[in-house]
């Protein structure tokens, strides 16, 4: 199977597909040897352009996803909300998702977003990957309320408005993960300095499961410290074992320090935790008003989505998501600092034009 995966990866690279596209194909094949063989045969016998090939593969992925979705839920320990209304929240920035695909390795990978899972599978060239994906917006959440593990405590800044009937608790996920951590001898936490949520992940995770972390081999790998790399998608396929040599194994004292530092982080009252020049700072949304006003002076009237793209490209907030920028803009509109045309939807990203008053 591993040889066939290498073969299809090579063939897709030769046809000009990106690592992201290749990763999607591999993930959705679901480690099914018959599917892999059919893909290899298909690629060998088609002369379609890269664009048409991508379109065909996307259609295949959709078909496989629909076919295997029920089966996959039964075979894995993926925790999702039972209420159909909650499906969108299960993959949102609020939710911690846990999935364990194999017990063959005594290594658990902890990551901060779902795309990293596919990247890790390619790096390892295997589906025998144990992982936990923590998708909580630690940069914006009300951390004092986080321990309640309920949807009411998602954020201090309420970027999303949910139906009052939806009531989801993180607690079953936490409890399941707390049990399953016992199965692993080593835990790798993948993080980075260029994203505040990723940076905060080791502090939160070590503190949350401290009683078990202190007795395990904990390794941190800062992705943006790897040579010529900003994200996992930029690494070479099959490079996983090499990366293990670069990770920092925490001492017992360092594990204690991470746990204690999280308590310090939680104690600060603020709207936003922002990583500035490598240092965590505690901010309120008003602290970003002047920066936004200065940029709007230069841009004049501009579509909100375009302006948010500019803010993100300038990394005004370290790894800031579009929603938080839109939230700050909403606040400035409400305070009559910014003028908006066709502004109708609050706490969403409408296609309005904005300018200074």
C-alpha cells in the first residue's frame, strides 16, 4: 500500500498538481487499495489537462465522501454534535475535534487546524496516524468561561450568532481524549509563532491534561522554525521522520512552566491575545482602530472583503481570521467611525463598501 501511495503521489506531481490537491486525493481515498489502484490506472490512461484532471478528481472525492461518510463515522472516534443543526459548528473555529485512526503507533499528533492532518498524512505517507485537532480560537475566546466547555462560552467576542435551541458541550470530547491519552507514550504538539492560536495551543493542551502530560514524552515542533518553511504544506512528502529530529522534547520543569503560564494567560482580562514580535500581548478591539483608520485613509472607499484581505496580508493580527477583522469593522461602524454602504448583516462578512466618516 505504501508503495502505491508513493506511486500516485509521484504521478500527480508529474501532472502538475499541488501538494494540497495531492493531499486531498490521498485523504479521500481513505486508505482503500482498490481506490488507489483505480486512481493510478485512471491517471495513466488520461491525457486531460491539469485543470480537467483536478475537476475529475474533485468529483471523485465528493463521490467517495458521500459513499464513506456514514461508514467513517462508525469506524472512528470522531466526536461531533448529534443535532443536525450543529453540523456547521463541528468544523468551525470553536470546536475541538478528536479522531484516532490507528492504535499501531504510540504517538499522538496534536495540531491546531484540519488541513494539517492531511499534510501530516502525506509527510508520514501513511494512514496510521493518531491525531487530535484542537480548533478553538484561543486568541479571542473568553478563557475564564472555557472550562465550562459549552457553546455559550465560545468567545468573549461573539463573532457568531447561533440558534438558541443549539446546545453543545465540549465535555464528552474532553473526557474521551483524557482517556485515550493513556494509549500514547509520546505526544507531538505542532505549533508556530506566526499564528496566535497555534502558539497558544501547547499552553492550553499541557495545562488541560497536565496530570498525564507530566509523565509523558512531550515534543514541540515549531513549523515556522523549520528551514525555508512557513507551513506543513511546504514540507516534502515522506519527511516525517526527519522532522522528529528537529522537535524540542520538554523537560519536567518546562512542562510545569507551560501549564503555569496558561493560568497566567487566562488571568488577563482582554478581548484579544495577539503575538507581537514573538511576545504575547493582551489587547482590546479599540487598540486596532487607529491602524484601520490609517489604512482606510489611503484606500478610500473599499469593499470590506478586499480590505480584510489587506489587513490579513499585513498580519495586523498575528494569524487573525477574517471574522475577527470583520467584527472590529462592525464595532467601528456602530460607533460611527466608519461609514458603510449596503451594510445589512451583523457578525457576518457582507460585501459592503466601507470608508472613513
